[in-house]
C-alpha cells in the first residue's frame, strides 16, 4: 500500500474552510468529519484534516501560528499540465484564496503558481516536464 499523507491544518471557520477545499476539488470524508473537523480528500494518498483551533490544540502543546503573518510550511500539489496549474489556482481564487502570493515559476521544464487559502496556508501547484529537467539540480547552487 502506498504511503498516505495527512496534513492537519487549524482553521478559524470549519464550514468556510470545508467549502473552500471542496471548491478546489477535494471531497469531504464524512467518516472522519464532524462539527470540529473535516477530512478533505485530495487524492487516494493525500488528505487534509481541517480542525478548529480547539481541536488542533489537543494534538500539540505548542501555540498555533497565525498563517497569515508567519509561515512554518509550504504545501505543493502536482499538476498534469500548465493548464491544470492555472485551473486549480483559478478555482482557489474564485473560492476566496489569494492567487499568486509568491512569484510564478515559469521555466521551460516547470510551471508553478501558488495560492493562500482563507486561513493563510500557502499552497503551490506545479507542473514538471521530467524529460526536460536539467541533469544538474537548480538548487545545487543555492
């Protein structure tokens, strides 16, 4: 069985957050959802657990960062084409996201855009043409 990824995100309004992720193509799994959490299925292996701040606090003793003013993680989804990148970011913007808070990556072998969900969590959406990726990693010189 392939490994699954569960991202747990604290949100200020569970209904708004659920509607946002449904608008970008996720489906809500009612088995693991309720008044204080929504399990959003992005793919067979990627799930986003949206939780109220009170529920999120049950899993960590650390304070919850305000994703609108600080960043601890960047999430990135793959896309099958440049057009799909634009479609996903367009759906996110139509559902209340900030489109392209980060610079657009537009290379011959890669195209990427980003959005910030209504709670401030940053998501990238990238398409890669693996056959055209340079042999030497671009990050090797960073």
